[in-house]
């Protein structure tokens, strides 16, 4: 305890504060915070200050061209049955549902690559990994390069209403 009282700590303004001045025993929460020394700022002439501000100004980025619209050779709407994933354990169902969707699109559209839109993925995962939807409506477009793009579709009841 005497060692604690005899120890000196430096405060933020670099003055010495003994443990006895702070009320005897010190707790780790009472220790002063170390502060980095501040640098003295020198006055800058007006012309030099303006030049520095111009240099520090972020460069204007050229506007990006809008994304090119994908040209599809054919487009179709499907309702994909995902009920088969319920045979699997609960902790793997949504993952398997995404794979079932991919295989469905490859089989029906003769595609080599399948790109699933974020909205479709979120619809599958909306009720967590354990309860994916039993079926999902999708809109699929395929390009000349045999790349299939899967977008959310409308159910038959929505399109007739």
C-alpha cells in the first residue's frame, strides 16, 4: 500500500500527481488518461493557406456510366417448388433452397452460369435458415453466353388481380 502512495502519475498536463493527493488508494479507473502532446500551429500566410486548401480538396470523380442493360435472348416466368428442402435438417434448408433454385434454372433454361438477384436471395432467407418458402415465383432471362439472371417474379394471383 505504501508503494501505491509513493508512486507518482503524470496527468494530461504533465504535472505530477501523487497517489496520496488523490485520496489514498487508487483504482485503475482513477488513473489519468495519457494525452498526446499538441503541436504548436504556426501562422500561415493567406496565399499559402489557399494553395494548401486547393490541394487538399478531393478530386471530383467523373460520373460513372449507368450500368449496361443486359440483352436477353429469352425470358420466362417460373414457380419453383422448394418443398423438397424440408426433407433436410433444419440448419441447412435455406442453403439447399438456393442450390435447388440454381439447379432448376440450369435444367429449364439450359444455362451454364446462374446469377441470383439479391431480392430473390432475401426472399429465400426471409424466415431464417430453418423455414425457407415452400415455393417461389421467379423471372429468368438468359443471354447469348448462356448466363441466366434470376429476378423476383409475380405469382399468378398477383398478375391477374
